[in-house]
């Protein structure tokens, strides 16, 4: 995705079933939990490293936290078995970890102090997944990845399956084979409406080029002779 020169993002409304709504909520809750768990581990690690006396118990805990943060996808899942539920999207976990690390880096480089804040439980729901393409796919597009368009009204999402959508720009539907899908955000707003946001990339510009009108002169014969 990053190596492609043109990028574009858009959001469409989706209409999940009751079972799909429950799956969205579970993945949203798990994403928030992983983010907060990593924040808690980092805060505890920072506080323990302030202890100057070489207490063995403290040193062991520091090693445990460092190991868990080194490979959080495994470390956190081993400590909280419910995260291994097959109904949860594994790419949701990877994106939650990536988002926390990005937030941590921003706090350290921009604010130069503190840590990211914990995500509170809210009415809104949100989590991120990613579109993967099989190695055998020679020309990745919007119709042959793990996230793909089935037709002009339906999209396939990991762990959710087939969903009806509405609102995709016609210019994208006309260029499906030449556009790659990257990060995908599934969300529900405070009014209970569900959306999918897709980050796209392409070798060609997403701006529609309109043909310019030819600047030609037109002669009119008024036929004023009697």
C-alpha cells in the first residue's frame, strides 16, 4: 500500500444482521481491551523501573512485562484466554497493538512526556482490520482480497461475512480491479448506524479528469439582406 503513489479514503454505511452486530461489538470491546492492557503494562513497567533498589521480585516482574510487551499478541492472549475466541478477528488484534504503539510514539516524540490515555467504554463501537491478498493473486484489487466487494451493494469482511452497503462513489466502482484495499475500520455511531471506512491505494490518481471544452468560434449568418 505505502509504495503506491495515490491514496484515498471513504466511508459507506452498512446494514449488519443482529448476529453481525454482536460480532462487531465483541471485536470493538476486544480492541479497546488490548489497547488499554498495553497501556497498563507500559505504565507499570515505567513505575517499576523507577525503583532504584535491585529487589529480585521487581526485577522478575520487569522481565515479565518486557517479554509480554515484546510479543503482546501472544502474551496478552495467554493471560486473557477469551481473546483466543475464534469469533475475534486476528487482524483486529494486530491493528489494536499497532495503534497503541503509534500513540505511544506520538506521546514520547511530540509531547515528550506521559503515556497515551486509556480508552473509556462508550456507546460508539470501532475496530480495525486489514485486507490481505493471497500470494497467488497477481493483480490485487477490490474484488480478490480478504476484504472485497461482491457486487455494487455487498462487501465481504473477515469474521462478519457478507454485508449490504450503500454510498460508494461510482468512480471507485468503475475501477475496482486497479485499486487495492488496505486498513478497514468498522464502526457504529451514537445513533446506532454502522459504517465501514476503507483506505485505498492505486497506481493512478483518484481524481476524475474531465474533458475540457474545445475553444472554437461559431459563425452565425443573420441573413439581413432583403
